[in-house]
């Protein structure tokens, strides 16, 4: 009986962690709980990473080059604004701030890629669940910044 319970507990631990996402909450939920410049920098950098990832997925699809390029433009808008905020808040020049944020963005892209692959295994699409919510939120943020 002990052996059976041990196997059951270990099995549940492995199954539960198999679909653990890198981000514990979507961007909107995070934004509602956190405010300030540091939070804005994080959200913009996270959006830039996600939009870059989505651009890479989209640009490969037939007839979607313009859509992919639009996601790239949104990503640039997000990282540019994050860089301005970071530079001002941390009292570093724009180039140094950009270097820091681009390095972080690479990690964020990898986190989104990993989570998207888990979602694909669950339901056959990379852009679903919290990632789809984040895409919509990030597009709205980029559109706002573009038009202000």
C-alpha cells in the first residue's frame, strides 16, 4: 500500500508540474495588482517579448507577412517605451537601459515559447489561454503608445 501511495503522489507531482507555466498570471492581472514605473517597465518588456514571439510565429504563415511586421512594430514601440522609463528611473543612458531590457526580453521570449508549446500540447494551438489574453492586452498597450 505504501508503494502504491508513493507512486500515486509522485505521479501527481510530475503531472502537475508538466503544465506549470512560467508566468503565474496574465499581464492584465499583474497590472491590476502592481503599479508604478518598475511595473510599467516589466509589462512593456514582457509585451515586447511576447509580440516578438508572435511575430516570429505569424511571419512564417503564408500571406501573414504584413501581420507579422505589425507585431514587430508593436514590439519595437513597447521596448522603446520600456527603455525610456528604465533609463529615467534607474538613471542610466538609453543605450545601457536598452541593452539590459533586450537581454531580459530574450528570456521572456523563451518563457512564452515554452508556455506556448505546453498550450499546444493541451489544445493544438500556440496562442490560447493566458497567452492570447496577453497578446490582446499588449496590442492595446502598443496602440495606445503609438497614438499618444
